[in-house]
């Protein structure tokens, strides 16, 4: 039946109602036919490939990982974020947030071409009330540390590189030199506001949307766009003791014994106030760290390590130097300033992998010799410059090990060490050579394939694009966490709006 005939067959009072309904319906239909028009209609600021500044805006921190998104929204309010996600859902676009843009694999640009990016750079506010910090998702770590200290000598545990964004960092772990004492960054989150796949805005905390709260703390990029975090801050230590030992031309035997000594010490003797790292490259080998207390206490804490650490070629290059909180952070950043400009524009070119050692089970002497032999042979003639960072995470009393798998999605609670293997092409500029990948794989294999009875894992914040999604799920989360991560994903994002190549349910 034609509409007019249908209308004339109705009594008058229904006709007026229907006419009113039709006029509403005529005003309502969306006049946009693309994602871009949808954003314009919703008044969400955005950039597309024809916009001025586009090319500059999509340059990743890691110049090795270039991807071109379809569009980039730059919301200023939570309503903008919500409208942007609704548009993405309506047009079937895959969404990733960009925080500080420091993802190793440029997941903040989608980790592949053709994603829709919601850049959180305008969410820069920080405030502190009753020792709870409310932190916008676009804040960088150096600015956060500076603000917290200047507003009442407060602090949080987080990484050392001041340009890293709180968004990606806090949602996937966040290890820093205070983490054995205070946990990872995500362990200090008490609340988040998050925009979900249907555009709705939710508050998550231990008491509200607690499954989502669990999943966001470890696998956040798969579940929504966090607009702000609330953190329970700590009182910054009044004094820290920085120390460093340098080894000159250490043999494979000395290097092996150094790590073995650190493992034994780390398991049961390292107090939680002690951060300890071995850093080595083709031409350096050093042990350094910080004790978050006075030098007299550091001397007692470090003594059991020193009795086992090889002496040959060892020089105490910084024999315990007392410092205040912010100068310690500057020292750990090799002197680089903490505050970062709004127009942040730093870059590097690199490929990295990580190994998380399980439990107190550690690397055997033969494995370590195999590892250092590879570095002394293939490492000398490598096509890339490389370094290895060997960080103490766990051990008796470590606060990283205190929570359980059911507390947060972060999966490496019982791990003693996390090892990062980092490589850059000569000159630190692209292109990254293809042969660099197999060299770095070789370093990892010299441990994991050699000691194959041990189940090694990897750290999500050092995300490795060469893993398949199945490998990534296993290495970053493991079977037990994946069951629940999949369930929560199905409940809050059934159509997989939030996606990257290694996202949950990718
Ligand atoms: C120079 C350098 C030093 C580093 N040092 C450390 C360190 O000391 N300790 C450590 O643990 N890690 C360290 N990292 C790793 C760092 O923690 C991760 O790369 C982190 O994920 C970066 O966060 P981002 O916001 O800067 O990155 P982005 O690339 O913007 O984001 C990373 C991921 O998080 C998602 N994401 C970002 N913001 C949000 C949000 N608001 N809501 C939802 N998802 C979001 C993105 O979609 C993406 O998937 C370092 C990295 C670099 C490059
Ligand atoms: C769509 O319509 C709204 C109001 O009806 C108008 O403000 C907007 O400019 C239109 N958008 C486009 C892309 O035509
Ligand atoms: C942006 O980059 C593309 C591809 O490299 C290039 O074709 C285009 O001319 C550039 N646009 C501007 C404004 O620089
Ligand atoms: C490693 O050091 C050796 C000896 O100093 C040098 O010959 C070699 O070029 C270096 N290799 C790399 C990859 O830096
Ligand atoms: C470990 O490697 C050895 C030698 O290659 C092999 O025989 C064994 O099956 C491997 N074990 C596991 C658990 O993969």
C-alpha cells in the first residue's frame, strides 16, 4: 500500500501524530555517508589524509613502525570520545587510542594501516586531592612525576623515559625503579573512566564494573578508551642512594657469575627498597640501581651481593651517592629533563624483544654461557647496535609479586627477572635492517631454546610485532588470564571495535 493511501485510511487524530513522527524522522536521518562526515556532524575535531599537519601527526615514535591510519580524531572532551567511538562503530572502523605514542610497534597508530586513531593528547590535566591523583590519558610520565612532587612531594612508580604516555604505560604494566617497593603503575590505579565500544561512558574500580577494571589493568587497549586515571599516590622518598659498578673487559665467565650472583641475591636477600639492574652492550657491562633510603642502609642492603659479585675488573664507578627524588629520576634518565613540551617530537628507530623469567626458576650457568657466547660472537658482528637490560622484578617482599592473577590481568606476578633486548640501526635512523630481526631472535633463542624446559614469557609493554596473535596471548597473558580476558571482551566489545593485530580476540 502506498504511504499516502495508508495515511488517508487513518482517522485524523492518528494522522497528526504520525505527521509529527515523520517530521522528526526526517530531521533525524544522518546526512553523513562517511566516518569523516560523522565526526564533522558530531563536532569531533579530526585530521584526515588531506588535512594540513596530517603527515607530521602520524609519524610514530619508533620510525621503524610506519602505519597510515584512515583518520585521527583529537577529542577535547569525553563526549567527543564517545561520539568518535559511536561513529567508528557505525562505519565498522577499527579503533586504537593514542596516548604518548611510545608503543614499540606503534599500536597507538593501530599497529597496521587503515585504523581509526583517537588521539588523547588534549587530555593533559592532572590534579591531586587527598593524595589521589586524577590524571588525563594524554599525560607523559615526566610531567606527571614533576607535578606530583611539586604538589606535596607525592610520587608514583613508573618508567624512566619522561616522554612515555601514562595511557599505554599504565594499561599494560608500568615498571620503574620503585616498582619492587610500590608495584607496577597499574597496581596503583584506583579508578578509571572509560569509553566503551557502544560509546557509553563507564567508571571502573574495585567496586564498579570490576571485571572490566581487572581486564583494563594489563590489556587495556582491547577494551575501550580510558579518559582519566585515578592513582593512589605515594610519599616520595626523602633520600635515595644511587650506585653503579662498571666491569672492564669482563670474560664470559665473569658475566655469567655476575648474573648468577644477582639471581641468588634477588631471590631472598634484596629488600624491596632496592632496584637492581645489569645493563650491557657490545662494549659496556654494568650493575647499577637505587636504594630508596640513606647510604648507610644501602651499604647493609648491598653487602650480601658484593660478597658474591665477581671482583676482577670491577670498579665502583658511583660508590653510593645520596640524592633527592627528582634528581634521582633525572640521573636515571641519563641527565635528560623530566618535563616534556606539548609539541613533543622525539623519535628513535628500533626493534626489541623481552624475556620474563618464571618464578624463582632462573637461568642456569650453561644457559648464561650460551647467551654470552652468542653475544661475544654474533653480537660483535651484528648488523645493529644492541643492549640488554636485566631488571630485578620479584624476589622476597617485592610488591610486583604481591597481587595475584585474579587481582589484575597483568600476568607476571611471580617473575624474578625481566630481560629487555633492544637494537637500533647504526645512526639510529631508518631503515632497520632485515638481518637485525634474526640477530635479535638469536639472542632470545640463546636463552629460551637452550633452556627449553623452562616456560618463558614476555612483557606487553615491550610489545613485539613479530609475534603471531596466538604467541602474543600466550607470552603476555597465558592460558588462565586469556579465558577471562576473552569473556570480558565478548561482554563489552562483541563487534571488536577496539582492535590491533595482537588485541584480545583479534
Ligand atoms: C623510550 C622508551 C622507554 C620506555 N621505558 C619503559 C620503562 O621504563 N618501563 C616500562 O614498563 N615500559 C617502558 N616503555 C614501554 C612503554 O611502557 C610502552 O611502550 C607503553 O605502552 C607506551 O604508552 P604510550 O601511551 O606512550 O604509547 P601508545 O603507543 O600511545 O599506546 C600504546 C598502547 O596503549 C593503548 N592506549 C594508549 N592510551 C590509551 C587509552 N587512553 N585508552 C586505551 N588504550 C590506550 C594504545 O592504543 C596502544 O595499543 C618504554 C618505551 C619507550 C619507547
Ligand atoms: C548534517 O546536518 C547538520 C544539521 O542538520 C549540519 O549541521 C551538518 O553540517 C551536516 N553535515 C554535513 C556533512 O553535511
Ligand atoms: C604527505 O605524504 C604523502 C605520502 O608520503 C605525500 O604524497 C603528500 O604529498 C604529503 N603531504 C604533505 C602536505 O606533505
Ligand atoms: C663490537 O665491539 C668490537 C670490538 O670493540 C668492534 O670491533 C665491533 O665493531 C663492535 N660491534 C658492534 C655491533 O657494535
Ligand atoms: C628441548 O630441546 C631438545 C633438543 O633440541 C629436544 O629434544 C626437546 O624435545 C626439547 N624439549 C621441549 C620441551 O621442547
